[in-house]
C-alpha cells in the first residue's frame, strides 16, 4: 500500500471517529459549563451535577430506569439461557424453526412496530401500563440479544463433556449445571450487561409500554429537551453515558477474558 493510500485511510478513519464521538465529547464538556446558556462557555463548574440532587423528577426517573433495567435484564438473561439451551441441546424438534424465528424476531422488527404491538396487546388485555408493562416490553426487546450471546457460547461448549458426566452418574440437569454452565458463565454475564444497557438507553419501547408514574430517564430527558436544553440535562446525560460506557466496558472485559481462556 502506498503512503498516500495509507494516509487517506487514516484520515477517513479519523473523520469517522470525529463524526461519531465529537457530539458526545461536546455534551460531556458542556455539562461542566458554569453558564446557564448551554451554547456559551462560561467557565468550568460542577454546580449542575450538584443541582441534580435537588431535581426530584430526574432522580425519580433515574431510579425507575435503573430498576427496570436490572429486573428486565435479569429476566431476559434467564429466558435467553433457557431458549439457548432449547436450541443447542434439544435437537431438531418439530417447531424448532418457528421457535427460532419467534426468539430472533425483535432483532429485525422496527422498535416502533414492536412497541405498537405491545401497546395493542396491553390494551386488549386491559392491563394498565406502568412499571410491570415497562419490564415486559424491555424483556421482549432484549431477550433476543441475550439468546444470541448465550447460544454462541453454548455451541462452543463440547456436549461430549456433559455426556461423560452423565456416564459417571450425573443426571442431565446436573451435568449441565456442573459442566456447561461454568464454561458459559462469562457469556451469561455479557448477555446481562448488554440487556441492561439496551434497557437503560431505550426510549421507543418505553414510550409505548409505560404509563404515568413510571417515566424512564430517557423519556424525561426527551420531554424536557423539547422545551429547551438545560445544563442539568447535559449533566444527567453525561452520567448516563458514563454508566453505559462502564457496562459496555465490563462486557468487553468479560468477553476478552472468556476468549483468553480458550
């Protein structure tokens, strides 16, 4: 490769990173702006982070988002584990193709369509929208991702090891719990962190699935931004980005640790 081509490739890569991450960096920097005008730099200050402690609406929405993310990620990871076991260990059962398509459908469905379908289902069943329906919506959205992550790890796990354990007297559930489960534990942790991040960031599904009293943080931020961006919005958005970055970093670290063990 010539020097000009190498330079052009690096310049294109740099421009792509700037396009993707410059707005995030600007948002984080402006969260430390002392001025009330978010577009005018008035000096460095952390007062808007301190002011968040007095904003009960944002704090309440943050608690709802964290609780919903934790509960939905836990349920989605458990259901994803069961679905992965069915697809990887139960062979070619009669409805396998239908089950596979149903589990992976949210991967290709637009979130608006999925959210509208959930809303229609809740209304038809007469279920009042709130925290429970929010969790159901996020489980529906994230279960496909947890299934894919765990299924990939389970397929890499040699089933003959479980067969050997059963030959030594273990029952099939015991063989799975003692042999396969420890080997796919990093994938399960990664799946949980991925589901937690997707739930925490979601706006579309939450807009359809939740109701009064269960407003998530992304919904609260969106509603306030429509009336004008305040410095507190920049601060809470930066904290949300930091939390998501930590979750993704942990997921990447677990994946790297899993790969290094092979």
